[in-house]
């Protein structure tokens, strides 16, 4: 970035110089030196064109995906917890997913679950078009609409996929719906086929749905992705991994909620690793999916921007018995759940009495309160810190996955209220140039992008050797960035030539 900034300064300085010289020349009536002036104008035009091509590049500086979910009901949270689409920073994500739309099973159609928030009709806020409108200023961004989510349940989706006539209607309707609002694709968030009121036949019917959506979407260049449960039981029963991998562009693996208040004991929300035989870990899930035939280039590792909460009368250690409910936060107000922003606020407060400890095996943090003198309870939260996130990104890169996904950006410290962690890259081998933050906001999302670059450096992923033939360069690739660097170099050269010319004119 500093190269770009320097280029910008140089350009501004030069423009001022040119204007001064022109004014001076007009006064001295030296328009006779026409050839030099034309050359000067030509050079200026070339510089501007190059400059525009450099600044048009938006989004992360690496070529991995960063899929950002927005839980759009976050707009109703109180005070500093409220998150509107205005709060979203498109530069930190490659893909953004608007969560959630619902299913109208009587019509076999996708529908808005909050027309006032989502649509423009009847003076609505038009959230769909506000989010897809960000593509104008950020051409790198892909925007999808998610259908489903936990509250939508499973039974209606089960009925939809069981009937080929309903599937056909749905496929046509959803395709025109996403295009109507200028979305780039659809994200299926059925939680989960065969579970929670679903049927065993959902497994193969879900394949049929993804296949038919793919055929329709290919006519319009639309993206088709799906959120995928991480529990071994869900994977075994719900997904024909090899088949759905054929039709989906990406599988967003929900690698969290491995443990929570429902276990009635303290456990880690999203442990990176676990002892052998324990399937409740990120590494188990990813290795298992790879073994079942998912191509790494389609797997996207999900990262939680939240923790799971517990209340215990014991000391607040791992595996201590807990009450089965946990506690809620002031913004998200959901039992057993705390957003990272709520967690970092309480941990940044020196008088709150909270302490935290890092667990190297799982890359998780366990934080606990002092014992409440009235209830005798200790409150506990297990969560992902910046260091947890960085380590998981390193793992995803080591497995050559497509990238990472986050649930969800609205519980990052998007306002930048908390102190930044000092240990983020503690477990990285070489941090040649420790990234310097220009902003305190979005500490976890920024960590993802920094860690992606550092992890790829550390793993020394062999870059494709460019040969002399005309290669098609994918957007945002390493080769692309080299071209950008080359543009800056030629811009500087042009600027120098321009400067020298002006100098000779002046004397
Ligand atoms: C399933 O569809 C029925 C009929 O439209 C509806 O009443 C019900 O609320 C739906 N279920 C869920 C969980 O949304
Ligand atoms: C910090 O924690 C103390 C004790 O819980 C509380 O009274 C105070 O309001 C908190 N301060 C902030 C800024 O939240």
C-alpha cells in the first residue's frame, strides 16, 4: 500500500509543478516550444491511464477466498452492537453472503424474511441492492444470497427436494430472484439434510437439487455454494460429498459449535485439533471431507467470530460441569453465545475481573470471570482470538484449501473499540515484516488477510512459472499484482521523465 501512497504523492506533486510551469509559460509567452508541450501532455495522459489501472484493483492482496457472512438481523442489536450494511468493509472480503432469505414451500420459492430491511418496496431499506451495489466501487466483490439458517428448520427443505416438480419451479424462480437484485449467486444453508425433521432420502435429493441449480446457474454465470455442517454424524448422514462437490463452486464448512452449553460441561467452541479418536475438531472435519473426496480447491474453512458460554459452580476449567444454558451478551442477547466484540470488550476492561488462558493444543482461548458473590457461579467463554484465527488460516493454507469463511463479520470488533492482541503471529515461523495496522477496526478480519499472505510466504507455495505463451491471468492473482507493481514502476519512470523535461523547460 505504501508504494501506491507514494505514487499518489508523487503524482499530486507533479501535477502542481505542471500547473505552475504552464502558468509561468503563459505569462512568458513561450508557447513556441510546442513539441515539448505536446510530449508533456502525452506523458501526462499515459501516467493517468497507468494510475487508473493501478487504483482500480480492490479487495485483498492475495488470491485466496475470504467469504464473509453478514447476519443482517444484527442491525437490530442495541447500541454499539448494531451492524448495518454501512458498517461492512468490502476491502477485507472477496465474497460476501447476505444471510438469510427463507423458503416459501407453498410456492416452492425463495422469499425475503424481512421485506422492510431487504427490499425497496413500501419505503423499505433495500438491503439486497445496497449490498450488491457495493460491486460498483469494489469490482472484485462477489455477493451471494443465503437461503436457510438454523431458524428455518429442515422439514420444508426436505419436502422441496423430495418432489422433482417443486425442485424445477424453485430452480427457475430462485435464478430470476437472485438476478433481479444483482446477486452473483446463491448459498444453500439448509441445516441439515436428513436432520432435525428431515428424511434419509434428503441425502440424494440434495444432490439432485445442487445438480439442477448448477445447470440453470451455468446459463447465467451464477455462483452456487453451500454451508456444510462439521459434525461427523451430519457429514455421514446428510452429504454425498463427492457428488455435491461436483455441482457446488465452494463448500463453506461450518467448523464451529463443536462444544457448547448443551454439553453441560465446559468445552472449546472450535478446537483446531483434538486427541486421536475425537472427531470434534477442525482438523478432523477437514481431513474427513478430503478423505470423502472433496477437492481442497473447493473447501472453505469456516471460522467463528464468536464464542460459546458456560456457567459453572466449579473453578471454570475445561470439562467442569455447567448449567446447560450459559449466559448471554448485551448485544447479541442469545443464551450460550457471545460475539467476539462482546468478549474483547469485557477482556479489555481492566476492572472487569476476567482472566484468559491460551490452549496451545486447540488454539482456543478460555476466559473466566471472578466468582459471582451472589450466585456463586463462574462465567466461562471459549473463543477464537486473533492468534486462533491466524493459526487456522495457516492450517487452511497448508491443506491448499480455497480459503476461509467467517460467521460472521457483524461480531468482529468492527468499531475498533478493543486493544489489539500482541500475540497474533506467535506461532508463525517467519514474520519477516510484521504487518502494521492502520486501523483498529475489524481485528479478526484483518488478521485473516494478513495471515493468508504470511502463511503463503511461510509455506513457500510454488508459484506457477510464467512461460512465454499468453496465459490467462485470473483476477487478483500473484501475476496480476506483479503487473500492478510494474505499472507503478513505469509510472515512476514516466514521472521522472516528465520532471526532467519540465526542469529543462524552466531553465
Ligand atoms: C414451513 O412451511 C409452513 C407452510 O408454509 C410454514 O407454516 C412453516 O412456518 C414453515 N416452517 C418453518 C420452520 O419456517
Ligand atoms: C468495566 O467493568 C466494571 C466491572 O464489571 C464495570 O462496572 C464497568 O462499567 C466496566 N467498564 C466499561 C467501560 O465497560
